[in-house]
C-alpha cells in the first residue's frame, strides 16, 4: 500500500497552473507564480469536526479566540461613535471608532452584570449598558454609574475600563484578535499583503451586503 501511494501523483493529471500561465498572451504578474505546495495525504477524516460540539468548543478555544479575523470595513464606521457588533461563536465585541484615526474593540459585556452593551450597529456618544446604566467613554474608560458613590464605594474607576481585543487595519479592512498577546496584524498577513497590492483594496468600498440563512454547516455552504 505504501509503495502504491508513493507512485500516485499528488496532483490532477490535467495541465498545471504554471503551464496554464505560460499560455497567456500577456506577461503574468510574478505574484501569481508563487507556489507553496503541501502534501497533506489522502486519509479519511473523522466527521467529528463537523458535528461534535466538543470539537467546536476546541475551535473556539484554539482558533477564534486567538486568530486575526475580519470584523468590518473602515467605511462601515466613518464617524466618531460609529460602531458595529461583531459576534463569533460565543464571543461578542463592539468595534467602535473612538477618534478620527483610531478604532478600538471591546468585549461586548457590561462589567457589572454582564449584559450586552450593544445589540445592534449604530452611533453613540458613550457605551451605556441598558440594564443598570453603567457607562463607559468611547475609548473604554469608565465614565459613571447611577449612585456609584453610594452603592459602589469600592469601585476603582481607573481600573474599571472595558477589556479590549487587539485591532489592526489593512487596505480598509478592520481586523480584531481577542488574544492580547497576538502577533501584529501585518506579520500575520505576511505574503498576502503584496499578493493583493495590485487590486488597491484600500480604495474600494462595500456597496451592498447580502445575507442569507442556509440550513447547512458553513464548511459545505
């Protein structure tokens, strides 16, 4: 079996990508010639990764809580106070423009009772919990709470800021990473940056957003 597998070609018998590029009547950008072939084998995989809740929980722990991910475009939050709610698995974040050139992302939960600070995208002048009125400034610093001096004399205001996720921007995309120790976005993107340079994505914008619920696992949709 091992010998038979070693004789089997790891690619389609059709024309290769490089050979196809050679047939072009015009010079092909060198970035399209880059290759990084990886032989992953052809063994059957367990279906657990598609249906097992425990596998999903591991993905949340090992992947979604540690990786850079696309939250919105900069044009979605053009003005100070504009915000979007970004949900992934059981995690939720408020991505808000706190200054003309600064964007932050906060865990979407009040530090008092854990109620979601924002349920929808919009614009605001402060981040106020709709449950008991605990309020933070747009940059995440604690602002006020009803009868705070009476009910919460132990509250250390300077330490009561909203927890943040890391934020990075590239070509108009706003990316967040829940891991405070994550590598910089530019390092994470690596060779993707020059690969997309010719499309000038920073000068493009989202014209329309279409969403549809499909009764299927996202990996096969």
